[in-house]
């Protein structure tokens, strides 16, 4: 079998080598290039394709893969919102993802960023860079005093809940599909409105679907307690950024930690140097002391990267050799 892997970074290479050593029957070609309608031509003659990128995959990519006789595609991450489900279904291409590469990587990062918001780290860093080491006026808030509203109780949301409970915070949760074990603990509220009414922090751990697009909009912010903090390391379009800006301006929202943004592909994982991106909402939010922006890096740990490589390559092999993988995505 021959696999081609697109978008391979230097930090993934040792794991690709390890996987290849454990799978000597599989020939692997890697390229740093992302998978686009132009680069996809390199997949001709291969049996399996893996990729990882923030940019969505063009429909043409799958049309060309199908024309080369390639009927499987394995992403090295969890989110498949960059793939048009109708197109892959029409072409008969099976897609796999890596649903659980390290829930702790994401959950720990969201908690870290919330602590940084509560402790006003950005303001202190800026003050200290100017030689000002005074305490005041950045008095902080304590995590144990917060009511954390966790939206989405999949793998990541559940780890986040455990961590927050370890800090002594009160945690409430909402999910349209409840986890039976968690339900026994009485943590769930019946609606998002109820969660917004009680929480002092709203943290998002749901995928991007039609039903979750702009779930935090003007109406949602208005239902929250004044001074609520927002955490999002899931997908940028869950939040209407213009509505967030207005809610920050009015003080209804006291701060936000954003590891994902609506139009992030023009900024994140690029070195912009001194150039300001042509992205007004990003520039507005990035300039604020009470908004922490990070470049979609919650996933980026040693454990996660290893699992993303190993599990996606294995899924590609399984799909080709067995016609089946337990990582197949049911869109
Ligand atoms: C995902 O796994 O879907 C992520 O958000 C990580 C990113 C590298 C695409």
C-alpha cells in the first residue's frame, strides 16, 4: 500500500518515521504542501491520502482523488467541517478522522486561558514589559468562585468539567445528547438559556454544525449574566464576532479567550511579521486587554501530535486493506 501525507510539519516527521518502522509494508510519501486542487495531482498512484490543515478542502480535491481511483481520505484531526459531506458521499469517498487524540490537550488549554483571563495576565505582561511591577489596579477573580457553563459534554467537555471541579468551581453543563454517567451527577441544565442565566463563564465544546453556527450571537449574549467570560477553542464560527465586540463594548461580556476565529485561516499558523491582517474583527479583538487570542494551538502537544499521526495513518491503512475503519466519519 502507498500513502501520501499532505501538510506534514517538522514536528510530525518523527512520528511518521515511527509509524513507518512499525508498518514496513506501507510506502509513505510526505509533503509539507497543503492539499489543494493544484497539489492533489501528487496523489496519483497512491492508495491512501492523509492531510491536516486549517483551510477547508476544495470540492475539486475530492473530484480529482476519485478520478485517480482513491476512495479514502484520512484527516489527522477531529473536525471535518472543512469537508463538503455531499461531495464525498456522491463520489463514494470514505473519510476518517481522529476523534480522541488528546481531549486533555484541549481541555487543559481552555482552563489555562480562563485562568489567564481571570488573573489579567495580558495586562500584567504589558505593564511589566514597561517596567511597572505594581499590583494595582489589576485585582483578579478566583476560579473557585465561578459558575462554569460547559456547552457540549463530549470527550473534551468532560475533561474540562473534571479539571474545573478540581479547582472547586461550580460546574453546570448543557448538551442535546447527555452523557449517561454525567447525568447521574445532576450537572445538566435543561436549556442553553438556563445555562446562560446561571454561568459566570461560558466555555464552548461543540462541533460546528448548521445548528451551532453563530450560537453565541447578540441574543445569546443578552441572556448571559453581566460580566460573563467566554472561552472558545472549538470552532470560530460558533461566535458572531461583531456581536461579541458589541457585548464587550457594553460590558455585558467581561472578556474572552479565543483559540479559534471565524476567518482564522488568513492569520493563524502564518508569520505575518509586522503586517496587520485585513480582518477588522481580529484587529479589534486582538488589541483588547480582556481578550486573549491564540492561534488555534490548544491541540498542539506531544501526545496529541503523535496520536494524530498514528491514528490517521492506521485508519488510512485499514480503509484500504480492510475496507473498514472504526474512525470512519458518519456525516
Ligand atoms: C481539530 O482537531 O479539529 C482541531 O481543531 C485541530 C486543528 C489542527 C485542525
